[in-house]
């Protein structure tokens, strides 16, 4: 690597370390809850990749660039037109910096086998550190996120799911010690998910593995071993889980937010009302439909929780229907490409496609239950994995990337 590329990598690595551990952490605007410091680091890393890294992964007329520019423009205008323009613009900055930063850092810095191997090692280090600090918090205070700057365990659990990409890669290694290391990290990470008290994050890995076994991506014997291991761990830590969440009353907020959010989107369809903007005023002419909640209770929760606890519903009301549609199309196109090489993997893969597919699938399921992409750390690692999805071979030839420097799966 040239000196310029090394600087770009240092900036990328520093941002990844801070986003995984949320240390150091500096409050840039007092009273503002948005993680602006992490967003700023993402922007610095993106700038380093753009101006110091190689440009062979960047084609200005590519769909990825066009999607990025359109989404950024829609989000910025949405923030400026929001009913809370300053706070919403901060949220938009963090969202764009972490999302575009993660994706384009992957496209520009992780587009060679050496770059991908370096990121694999970095991800292993980060996951091991996150698990270690989570266990430390659990043993000291029964709170896995004691060391991290989060008010709930959802962001930490999502980070663990996304970083599980690295140990899954190890499971496909011919080396027995590497396989054992990968298996150990995955099991340790699953223990953290169990003691997080969140039922959803306990069952999401099981559901993801079952789905890919049904599609023939994961062998049934591996599924059986996975379910046995996770079942034993879940049974041992079952007393940690909040089983009352399986009641009919508990999920009312997320269910009721679907029709309520649609009623807001119909009033502000183009640019939305702003990310995490207050929604109480839209309750005046709205009556809850879910049978286990009163309007008073729903109003109180809307005031306290602010968002819809579903990232796609939040995008619809906060950033507008066009943003939701365009982002969803871009996401679907990338996942279709990944599914294609998962079912028919070409030779010369740097990463097994399943190592990308499983974490992305788990994260997407998790995003149906909370606004994960509004957390810079989750958005950063999620979009890095998206950026690692290979570019079609003919597009790489147009970019002038040699065969030895191909992206995974090309």
C-alpha cells in the first residue's frame, strides 16, 4: 500500500474501533442525543477513502453512486423541511455519514483480497473485544451494555450480529484452530444475546439459519448442530429472558405504529416530518385500532419512544415515501446479487457468501423491531457488509480492476 492508502486505512480502522466500542466519545452539541462524534468519524473515514484510496472501486455513472446521491439529497431536504429542522438535520448527518461512509469505504478500501483479509482480522478483534466488555459488564452489574454508551441492549446485540460475519468466515477455513476460534466466538456472542434479556435477538439467529437451510444454502446437519447448541444455551439462560413480551398486550406499540405511521405518511408523503420528530400532533384525529391499548397509553408511549421501532416505517414517516422506496430498491438489488452467488458461488471467493448473507439477514429481521440504522454503529457495519457484496464482473472490467484485485465472488 502507498502512504496515502495507509492513511485512509488508519482512518477507516479508527472509525470502526470507535463505533464498535463507542470510546472515546465526545459530546459535540450539548443537549443533542444524536451521536454526532461517531458520525463525524464516519465522514472523516469516507473522505479518506475518497481522496486517499484508490478510485478503481468508484464509477461515477454507476447505479450505486446515483442511488447514494439521490438518497443524500432527499434526506438533506427532509431535514431542512422538518418540523424540528436542527435536531433532524443532526440525525440525517449521522445517518448519511455512517451509511454512505460504511458502504463506500468497503467499495474503495475492501475491494482487494488483502483489504478483505485485513478487515476480517479487524472484525474478529472488534467482536472479541465487544464480547469481552459485554461479559465484563454482565458480571459486574448484570448489564451487558454497562461499558457502552447505550440506553438499551438492541444496538449492542445488533453489532454482535453484524460482526459475526468474521467468525462465520473462519468456519469455512480448512484450518481446525481457525474453525474452533470462529465457533467459540459465535457461541460466546450468542450467550451475550441470551443475557441481553431480548427475546427477539435470541430467536433471530435460529430463524435465519432455518430459512437458509430451507433454501438449501445451509446444510441440514449444520442446522441441527446450530439448533442444539443455541437451544442448550437458551435453556440455560432462560431465566434471563423477558418472557412476558410474548403476551398479547406487549407488542401493541409496534403493531399500532403501522396504521398510525401510514396516516402520517399520507399527510407528508414526499419528505416526511423529519427523523425522530415529535408525532403527538398527529394523534388528534387518530384512534388506535389494536384492542389491547387505550389512546391515552398510546399517546404517552408516542411521546416517550418517539420513533416507530421499525426502521423502514421510520424512514417512511421521517424521510418520506420516495426515500423509503429508493433505499429499499437499492437494498433489494444488492441482496439479489448476493443471493445469486450464494446459490451458485463462483470460484475464487475471498469470503463465503453465507458469511455476508447470514449477518445481513439477521440485522434486517432485527430492524423490523427497532430503528437500528439510526444508530451510527449499526448503520456503519451494516453498510460495510453491503459494500462487500461483489460488483458484477463486466462492471469491474469497465472500472479497470485487474483479476487479482476482484471483489468477492467475481
